[in-house]
C-alpha cells in the first residue's frame, strides 16, 4: 500500500488517467534503487537517548532458523524457505505506544509526514508525465483510515475499505474528531517508515531487520505458523487482536477490539514479546523485493535485505517491509499474523493499522 495507490484509486477523478499498471516481471527493466534521502540525514537533534533507558526490552539470544512460509496460506514471496542466522539483540516487548511517541515529539518537535502537506513535487515523480496537479483540498495533511463498507466487497480492491482522511494522523487516528487522550498505552499508528526511523534515532535504537523480526516472532518454536504454534487463530483461547467475522464489513469482535488494542493485552510469545501477531503491522528496516528470497544463495548471516525494491502490484514505488499483521487481518483474507507473512508499504505512507517496535544491539 502507498499514498500513490490511494491517490490513484480514490482520487481517480483528480488524477484522470493515473493508473499504476502492473507489469509482467520479465518486462521490468529496472527496479528502484534510489534510497529515500530523509532516512540518511536525520537532524542531530533527534539523536538523544533519554527515554529509551526505561523502555521494556527483551534479550533475544540469536540463532539459526528456517525463514519463510510454513503453511498453505503462505504466499509466493515467502519462498523458498532458507537458513538464516541472526546475532543476539534486544527488542521492545511491545509496539511503540502513543505515550512513547509523544515523549519523542515533545523532546524534538518532530512533525510526522501525515501531519505535513504532501509534497506535490515528490508525488508527481511517481505518476505518469503530465498528470495535472490536484486541488489543494486534496493535497492537504491526511492519512489512510479504515472504514467498514456495509456490504461484502471484492477483497482484491483494498480501496473499498481505506479512506484518504484529511486531518487523520497519529494524534487523531480515525480523523480530526478522534483523539489519543485516553489511548496512551495503545500502539502509535499513522507513522511512516521515515517517521519511525527518526524515532529510532532519538531513542538510541534501530528498526529490526526482517530476519530479526521473524526470528523473534517465532519465539523459539521451529517451523510453526504462528507465534503460539499451529493452532488456528480462531480456535481455543483468544490469542491476538485480529478480525473475526466477514472482512471488512462484519467484525464479531470476539477478541474484544474492533480496531487497535492496548499493548500487552494478549499473551506474549516464547520470548516474552507481545502482539508479534496482530494489533498493528510493524515496520522493518529491510527494503521489500517480491523475489528477494529466491535470490539468496546458501546460508545467510544477519541479512539486511535487498538493494532494490520491487512490488509487482505497484512497480516503481520504493517500499519497505512490514510484519505481523493487524486488527484487520483474518483467516479468510491475509492471515498477516503468520510469522512468515510479508507486507510492504512506501516509505512515506502511514496507516491506521501500522506502527512499529525497535531493537537495540548489545
Ligand atoms: Ca479485533
Ligand atoms: Ca503487532
């Protein structure tokens, strides 16, 4: 998912003719190699480390594991399974909360991307030449919020449940009339990859690599589908915050939460990590490439992801990996809470169901 995708699918009238045309892999002549400039030149004022000392982190003893899909729901980009070794690291036991993110913005004055007016000069680089500039009412601070249609929809069209909501951002997760005032222990959302990189630098931490994230999510279990083993998420005790019922129009809320839940509501995995399945998606440091696993030769030690980005659904958009699924995932749709499931989003995109957690070296 990316801002561009939503601009194109929701604001189609404004961008008449704007269409991201999926191409066959063989016709892709070049992938995006340009790194987003904002991740390398974060101002030094963000590089303080006062808050992080009190954060709850778990030591994850490194090891070797088999990375990739373990069941029939696994998608093509999760194969082949391959051997990966990661060194030990500390990991936040829960997703970064609104309280933690507020401490960061209070200390630094940081303004997230969703709170800024979109930069037309940047956006148009990703659009067909000659695309007209939309009205200023569209190019206003906004973010992607979930809305439930009142009828079943085609699950291939995610614009059917995502809205470009003016005034939505981490302080107002469902739009300008919503608030985080009573949600300080909820995961922060509507943060882009660029935003979370700034947080990590301030906290004296970093984002996990995709391999570290999956190793940690498995919680010491071998070749299991979920952080708790192989039992289906809807069987037995409530295991995580996901979507029960018919997605996206009917949510039975058997787990007690329609959207996000306070962190640490559900049982931790074997490493003491909460919400590695569900609640909100979590950014990783790796660039996303659909075929990345297929290019890995032999044993891999502390892999940091591919150099180039490629998503067949939005070729040309530079994306980073997200992991773990969210309150919107269910067993009939994406099962994104499987430990091997991969998702991706452009670096400037924040969404109502996407947050992060940090790691730290010894
Ligand atoms: Ca739920
Ligand atoms: Ca999560």
